[in-house]
C-alpha cells in the first residue's frame, strides 16, 4: 500500500492559517502513548517541583545572607568614627531589613510619622544651635 489513512486536525478553520497535524486514533497506539505521556508528565512535574524547591531554598539563603551585616565585609567603613561608636560590632549579625525600614522617610499617608520626623528635625536643629552657647553656660555655672 502506498498510503495510510490518517485523521488530521487544525486549530484554524478559515484564512491562510490552516496547518494540519495527525491525530492518532488506534486503540493500542493511544493506550501506549497515554501511559508513556502520563509517566513522562509525572516525571517532568516532579523534576520541576524539585528544581523550584531548590531554587526557593537558595533564594531564601541569599536573602538572609544579604540581610545580615557582616563586620568583616564592611572593612571600608572602619573609620575612626565607626571604631569609636562601635556600630560595626553592634550591627554585626543583625537583620538590616528592619533597620532600613525604620530609617526610611515617611510615606505621604503616614501623617503622624511625618510630623514626628519634623519635630525631631527641629529638636536637633535647636540642639545644634545651643551648642555655641554651651561653653558660656559652663562658665556661668562654675562661678
């Protein structure tokens, strides 16, 4: 026989987009194909789940590592001020995401936080202005 009868199907009915593919209809062929396809699909799904689990674990480890400040990494910040204040030792091993959240500027909808930030700014400005008269106050208290 020079040809074999097959059933074909297309996704498109009209236009120049008709491309046909063969649809297997024999019972024995479809059972074998279905079993093989199911096994392959299950194996692929398991592999994908394992890969995603490994990826999530690696991503979480990198995220945690990025959040923790390491005193050894911050060698460029070991200025006299950092040594005197002890900030590197204080922040070593701590989660910097929490610190970064606290040091951010208030959002527009955080009215109370904006007001508190403004009040702290005014307090610091007044304190700095008062430093110039501090030595006079010391002299007045001594006498």
